C-alpha cells in the first residue's frame, strides 16, 4: 500500500452543544431569584436589552400572544423543541406585549385575589425585609461586652476566646492550648473565661453541655448540690432512669422531677439566639390556584422577573452612521438578546407544562392533603410531556410551588411507592410516613411498637415491612416505643 496524501469522505455522528442550547439548559436550572440576577447581568452587558416598566411602553409585537407562558393547558414546547429550533438571523424577536389586552384575562391568577396579588407583585412597597437591620452576630455581641469588661492583655485573651466560640455558644478549644498559643499562664486564661461566662446570653463560653446548663442554673440561683449532681449525670437524664437519679442526687423522686422540669427551661445552645446572616426568603416559582369551577390552574411567578424588550430606538441610533465595528457589535447584541428572550420563553413554557402534568397527577394532594399523595417518578412525567428525563430533572431542581396548603419544593411531589395489601393502587412513601406520625401522636398511654404499627398499616391496606416502618419512624425523628414510654414516665414524674 502506497504512502501519500489523499482525500477521504467519512460519515460520523456527534452531539454538539451549541451556545444557544447551553443557554437554554442553564436558564432551565435557575430559580426565579437566580434568573433575576442573571437577567440583570445580561442587561449590563447588552445595551439593547431593556425593561418595560412604563404603562405606555410599546413593543414590536412580532410574535403572537400565545408565545407568552400559558396559565392553563400550556402549548407544546420546551427545551426539547428549542434544540431543534431554527438559528437563522430571520428568527422573530420575542418582543411580547405584556401590556396588551390578550394578557389581561389569560391567567389563573385572575381567578383569585390571592393569586392576583401574588403574581402582579402587589404590595411590594410593603417589603419590610429591605428595611430590617442585619442581626448582630454572636461574635459582635460578645465583642462589645468584652470591650466594656476588659482592657490591655485581658482584652486580647478575651477576643481570642470569643473567636473560638462556635455558633451554638460553646468553646471549641482547650484552655491549655490557648495558654500555650498566647504565651500566658493557664490561670490567667481561666480567669478571663470566668468573666466571659457572665456575658449574655447566659451559658456562652461553656466547654460542655453540663457546664452550659450549670451556668444558667447559677444565674437563677438553682445550682445546689442536688442540681450539680444531676448535671454531672445527664446521661441518666437522657435515658430517663429516675431510680438512678434519685440515688445519685440523694433526693426523693418528686425533687428529681422538679429539677428535670427546671432543666427544660434552659437553653442548651444559647449562642443560636444571635444568628449570623439572615436566611434568604424562599420565593415560589409556580403558583397553583383553584378556580371557581373547581379546577386547578398553573401560573408562573412573574413578579420577580423583569419584562424584557429590545430597545429599537437605541438600536437605530447605533446603526445610523456607525462604522463596521459598531454594526457588528449591534448585530451581536441583537442576536444575543433574541436568543435570551426565546430561551426565557421556552423556559416558561417548559416549567408550566411540567408543573401542569405534575398537578394533574397529584390532584388528590391539593384537594385532600398528604394522605392522598401518589407515587411519582421523573420518568412518568417525562413520558407524559414527551420530554427527556434530564429536562424534567432540571425543571424540578431548586424550584418551589405555592398552593393553598403552603410552599413546597417541586421535588417533594416525587416519591417512591408502597404496594397495596389488597392489590389496589400503590401509596406514596410520604403518605405512609404521615400515617405513622399520626398513629404515634395519638397512641396515648398505650405505646405502639413497630410490629403493632405494621399490623395497623396492613389493616389499612399498606403492604409494608417492619424494617420499613422503623426506617420511616427514624426518618421522622420519632423514638422507639421503649424510649417513648420512658420519656412519658419522666414527663409524668
């Protein structure tokens, strides 16, 4: 075989992630709050992007009204359709006229006052979260008290100890290590720590739970020898061993019960009274509203998203008399703006379509509660809406749904199933957990064992094993029947 250059024609298949497809995937995974931030960044980079905040704004209207997210029975579309969408420069920009008459009565929020207020952003001027001062952290509170109580070398030691106190209020380092690190006597560090123990909140700077509770007991003049003995044997309190506590504390049963009731009034984590940064509020991405006809309607939360348009006037100004570089820049900005608006529209369509199918499947939950929650998988929704399972996963990640029953993560409605003992439809694992919690809450003095719970659940049609009941009970944070019985004895003592 001769060696030399030659031409060959080969055919192969490969998946290419175009920038437009990458943008669509990225937007689909963002929550409304994250999307608002992303749009703000894009508006800073793209001078042609603008928001329609004025009531008399006019848009091109090149796209028909159905391009807007539909509240009921959304039209087909989504990420899967965006993959095959045309990419030519003749694509019509999605300059949708949100102020037009077509958008006044096409929304599920028009069917209820709550939905209208939620979706329109009514009452945003009363957002008192914006005016609330940031809460002082535990370190700030302790630092202010240390500045008033110490000076010179003592203040240096005190600030070092405060830096070693965790969010719960406990000292995370031994005093001998601190003394070696600062090059001072151990007694000097202990003296400074004893003063810190008198700071607010009471119990801060403790090295153990017993010391934390003892500081609070001393504050209210309750740290007598019996209470000190009780705090030295908190393991017996945890086990509910009243007889051993009577012997250790050398008091009668009534006094032990009184001391335990006193302990319940103390704070085992005093530092948590002063948090760090305020947790950001969770904003619903989807509203589920009941109409007057009894049907359920889906609507996106548009209150957190700006209404994007392309500033045609500014585009005309840039194009008039501009050089080639300016013309290319304007063209790139126009294409980027069109693709962003198209991706946002497809994102809205996809979310509404998936949420609509999910609500249809979980209709029993919205009408009757968690007891009617049905097993649901991503594959089932993907098959119903004819999309890929990965698309459904992106849609439901980190997004929340607001309904009459509260605020829920979309992933909350996807649960495994428990078979039916009588051959009927399977039940959701969450509904079984809810039933177990209700049975234990209503058990009274007759504590139900896991075997008894299995018998009751099978009598109600749940085909469930004992180990599954134990797993669900532990997941709910409920103790075993033995520990629950002992806890009731301690409470009744």
